[in-house]
C-alpha cells in the first residue's frame, strides 16, 4: 500500500511525499501518476480542493482489476451492536453509576477495539478532569457489556481506533 499526498497547482498534480520511492507500491504509483499528469486535466479552480491523499493498493490492479473499482469497501469500521448511539447510551449509564458529578466538563475518550471486539488502551483526554474522574470514566468504558464487531480490512479483522466526545 502507498498513501500518496497530492497537491494541485496550475493544472499539474504533484506528489508531496516522494521519499518512499524505494518500495514497489510507491514506485508503481509514481510511474502511473506521472503518465496521468501528462494529460494536464487537473482542475485547479480556487473553489476546488487542492490537497488530498490517494490510497494505492497494487494488488487491486493488473490481473485483479475490476471495472468500476473503488477502495471504499476494503475497510469497515468497528461497530457496536445497535450502533454508536447504543454505545453512548450504555456509556452514559455506566458513567452515572461511577457517581461522577455532572459539571459541564468535557472529555475525549480514545480507545482501541481489538480483533476479537474487546476494548483496550483507553485514554481520557481532558484538561477539565482530575485523575480520579478520568479513572472513573475508564471504568465506565470497561464496564460496557457487549463486544464490538471488529473492524476489517479486506474482510480480515484489524485493530480499530475510536474517538468519542463526552460531556459530564
């Protein structure tokens, strides 16, 4: 896989991260991009996005290429049974059980969902909360009853990072 960072200026595309040229994926993408760039069809109107990234998966080309290919379906995010609103509802219930005072303070919860659907590596980011409050929020996250449906890449379970805002 190669993630190309592209910038469009004066009708030409430019790869901004060419430092990865030693591997096969980046070399192949750069050769193809240079050929596409010869067409001079890049739209550089001011209202158009000028910087973007392209994910390039060489395995999806050549003999494996299918008409209408898009990388959109390759990756699926981890999902909580019933959706994110069900997770938030269960989390809010668990936070109340931890007896954290409702003060209007905010926090951002970072955690990972492993390939079995378990939550791990919980980090609470907040300048408003003290250590005890952060530990209670971690306990509330850990007490969620249901496992997540793991995220996948090419139908193989992968570790997925999640971020959630919380108001107390």
